[in-house]
C-alpha cells in the first residue's frame, strides 16, 4: 500500500497559487510529515489528495492506481480533519458506524478498545472531552482500514499527555494496519515518527 503524489498544484479562481509541483511517495508503514506555518496550504494539499478539492494539475496514485478522478469514498483514503465534523447527538459507537462502509461490529469494537474508548461507547459525542473527541475522529478515519491515512493538525489543543496517547495510536496504525500516513503539522516534537518531511 502506497501513496504517490506527482506534480500536484493548486491555484484558486482568484489566481492565488497555494502550492506548485508537489511530488512525494509514502510507502506502507511509513509516515510523512507535511510542515509549514498556518495558512501555507497544508490542509489544501490533504484535501486535494483526498479528493475534497480538485487540484489544478498533478496526479494522485494509491497502490499505483490513478485515483485523481475518483470520488473521495472510492480512494481508500481516510482523513482526520483539523475541525472534524462529528455527530454530536449520537453515541461514540454510532459515530464510528456512520463512517463505516461495512457492517462489521467486530472491527468497530476493536477500534473502540484500541483507542481506549470502550467505556464511552454509549456516551454522546457532545459530552466527551477534547481528547476523547480527537480519538473518535481518529477512529472514524481508520474505521474502513484505509490504504492511506491523512491527519490534519491532529495535536491542536491537546496537552502533552493526550498528544502522546494519539501518537501511540498513529504508531499502532503504521505498524499493524500497514497504511501510508501523511500528517500535517507545525510541531517539531514528533519528528522521530517520520520517514520524510515535505516542506510547504
């Protein structure tokens, strides 16, 4: 499982060019960090890879298959957004079920255990702490066992202990699910996780 991005560029209709000719490859089990200050285009890059935004030009490949014209749901890519929309009135378990494209209660139960959310399984998202909400968002991103996982500033507003908890989850996914991970952040204290850095 791998992600290949070739000469990806994005220019908006007002002529503002966010990034140009971005190329990189991330193999299964590897983690690439996309680094840059706020507003430089990290989120836009991830959205182009996911298919939420259409790049001006360039291509995206998952396992050597060109997915540039595919819908987001067809790309086998999971994404955890910086401002992740969650179903506030629904339970933790139901939030994962809503994101899942398969009816497999065993896999959802395993994710709840993996993310230490088994005690909150029936709690509504509206009543969760910030750290618990991040873990629900992460669970939604991995519930379909994606080949590629995109993480957009996942550590924002988390204290050091919660950052480490999420880091452990990311390491577990890299090691056990063997997907390619791209993590956008401005932090430098997680560099040991990465196999490469893409500077914007």
